[in-house]
C-alpha cells in the first residue's frame, strides 16, 4: 500500500465515523499498517532475490572477462620481452626500434573499432562474431609459429630475423586489439547494470596479469642463471632456461583455443538483426566517431 493511499484511507474512515467509530478507525489503521509491512517485506525479499541472482550470474561473467583480458595481455607481454632476446642474439638498436612498431595496432584500434561494433552475424552475436575468430586466429598463430621461433631468433646469418618477428607480432597485436574492442562491448551486455563498472576493473587486472606472465615470469624462467640459482641443483645446471619461447607460445596457444569454447556458451550477447545494410551501418558509425573530432578543444590541439 502506498503511503499516500494509507493517509487517504485514514481520512475516509475518520470522516465516516460516528460517536462509536473510534474503535473501528483504530482497527482499520492497524489493518492498513499490517498490509503495508507485509508489502514492504515482500518487496524486500523480491529485491534481495533479484540481487542474489544478478550476483550469481555476474560471477561467471566476471570470471570470463578476467580470462579474456588476461589472454589479451599475453601478446603484449611477449612483445615487451622479445627485445631482451633480440639483444642477447646480437640485434642492434635499429632492429629493436623496428620491432617496437608492433605495438601500433593498440594505438590505432580506433580506426577499425566502428567496424567491429557495427558489422556482425546476428545468429552468432554482436560481440562473439569478433571474439571467436580473433581467439581462434591468435591460438592457431601461436601454435604454428611456436616451432619456428628459434629459427627466427637465430636467422640464416646467425642474427635474428627481425622482419619476420615484427610481422608476426604485429599481427598478434592487431588480433589482440580487435579482441579488446569486442570484449569491452561484451562486458556491457553480460554484466548487470549495477556491476557494469567492474568491466573496467577486469580489463585493468586481466591485462596486467597477462602482461606480467608473458614478460616478468617468462623472462625469469627463460634465463639460465635464474633457473640454475633457484630451481636446479648444482649438478643439474644447464645453459638454457626452463621456459623456451616456442614452448611458452605453444602452451598459451592451446589456452586461447580452449577459452574460445567458453565464449561460445555466452548467452547475453546481442542478437538483433541489422536495421540497415552493413555499408550504411558502418558509414553511420564512422560519422558518429567523426563528430567529436570537430569539437573546438580537439581542433585546437591540431
């Protein structure tokens, strides 16, 4: 019962009461109050049940987002670790500077973000249409290139094949950037309204963990001195680390492929059909992206 209704009922009973109406007025007031308390209790239970349901469903969604963002950080960490390997193989500063261009896709992903957001297969889902291919390609590329990493690091002349390594990691970065665009959109649909801000937390935590695994952990266990000092007996010392670049990439390639299965079971993706043609949808998306660039504060920067 709404509080306004409660007051109206009290006034109605009071206006109709006679000399002996005091008891009936008290009785009606008590009945109304009992109804109010009962309604509030039911509403509280309903809200609590709904909140518990949201938390239960969001737990799985948050776990999936953390996994996807962690995998996303792996190519970034490997690309950061590779200059140390290149230097140990005799690559000069110019070669390392050329390899540094592999990070450009993450800086330029705004250019194809409208494409990822606007074009999709309604039967598969707006975000899964991009996440699944990106995950599969990342996994397959890591697996196929893993067995050739030592050859690329040694090269025909004894020096690293920086051109091949740059091309490989540029593609890995591009696929990771594309996956990032789609996963950011997925976070908006699979999380409940009260937990949507946790998507950004998953992004920050997941990418940091993935980067740490592929950079700090890989470099440590790839270094013979570290492995001999802390994880090998003196008589078992070796001139190679516990992790090799090819073995590390092969392991995570399988994880990428396995995680794709988890994405297939996501149910809260958008499946609405495109209202216009793909070309018109894409053109509208780029027009929307162009509008903020016309703002005077941004124009003043140029």
